[in-house]
C-alpha cells in the first residue's frame, strides 16, 4: 500500500518492516528457544593514542579528559586495565558457565596482545574483527577503508591463527563497508545493525552476508557516566529481563540476544558480578544456546536452506601496508 501525499518523499532503501508477520520457521540447533551471543570487545591498544602515532588521543573513558599534543599516560593506563585484569576475570566467568563467546577484536589491539587471542582460541571462543583501530568508518575514503579491513584481517589471522569471518565497525560504518567486506571474500556476517532480535540476509554484489543485530542496551557501556548502570545488579537485572522476554517469545519464533562486554568496563571488581549473575540465570534455563556469532550465522543460513558457507577468493586486492 502506498500513501497518496500532497508532497514528495525522498526514496529510501531502509527496511522498516523486517519479517513482519512472516518470520522464518527456523529452529536453533537442538530445538533451543533462544540463541545467546556474548560479545567481548577487545579494543585496548587500538584506541587513538599519540604514542601509537595517531593524530590524537582517545578522551572518553570513566570521565571525559582531553590531552592534546602529547601522550596521555593516564588514558593509556585506563585501557591497559582491560587486558591486565579485566580479561582474566571475564575469561574465568565464561569458563565457569561453559559459555563460548565472540571476541570482537580490533586488529591493532591483538597485534599488541597476541597472547590474548591465543588464550581465547584455546578456550573455544571466536575472534572476529572490530576494525584496525577503534574508530568509526563513516565518511572514510574507500581506499583507506579497504586498507583498514585488510590490516584488521591480517593482524587477527596472525594472532588467532585463522582470519576473522565476522565484522563490526565501531558504531558508524561507511556506505561502502558491506560491499568491501564482500569483496574481501572472507566474511560470513556483519554485526553493524541494531534493528531486530533475529538475523537476516543482506545481498551485496551477488553474495550475501548474514546480518547479526547487536545491542547497545544489554551492553556494559551503560556503566559509563550517564549510561544508566551504576551497580553490578543494574546490568544483571536489565539483561535478565531482556533474556526472560526473548526466551518466552522463543517458544513461537526464533530469537537472538546479544550481550556486549568490554574488558576495561565489566572486568572491574564491582561489575564482574553482574555478568556472573546473568550467566548463572541464563544457564539455568532449558533450551538456551550460548553460541559464537559464526555458529549463529551458519545456523541461520542452514535454516534458510542455503548452501554451507565457505570463504571465497577476494574480488580485489586488499592492501595491508
């Protein structure tokens, strides 16, 4: 149905309806009601830093403090906490509850801390790509974005042993990002969407990417000033409420829940208990599939009756220099 308006609307390629009432009749493996994706963002060492040759320093953490023209030793120290103390706590919480996660990792972060990727792989986690630096790609020139993707892939392959099959830019992608991922040839899914509680397909250049929506509400970044979470219980209660609703809906249609974590945020002593409480609650329910994002994407393709995914040769060269 098209409305008749006394003025013209600009054309749009946005999809406001999604599946609507025609949700795919897909069931998760073993008949699970809900797929839970725990995403651990690894950004430490990839934040903007004059010490790393960047044009500026990152200035947002627990407080906003901008240092210009020289190294920001304070900010560097804040980020180092994530790898030194945050990761061991998160790693233990995941292991204690038998949860396999996806490490959404910046290439430069793993280039500085390759041991972290090796530990994650040893635990059975997936290592996906979060860009080269922790930066937005919106407005980025295509040649530079192509290089960013190439560098991230190369660094993650070197540290994790295999190249990433998933991508998630810091918040804002460019209009070219998905096409470049397809051209690179090795990507199964993209997480740069926040518009649903189930995956969907995006067709680009004769190929398709599985889109795995991410979430900013069930995310520990809300511990940042003004974000709404103060105590560990705030994180646990909100995530449990989301889980319970999606779990109930999962009896009739497939549902997916994303939990966003950051080493330097949830890994703090007073916050890690919120993650532990959520994992304990979710793990106590029957029919819950804690899954890596690559597993979810492959299961969705299989549920749609698509051929098994495998990486293909790149359609164009990606420079990594």
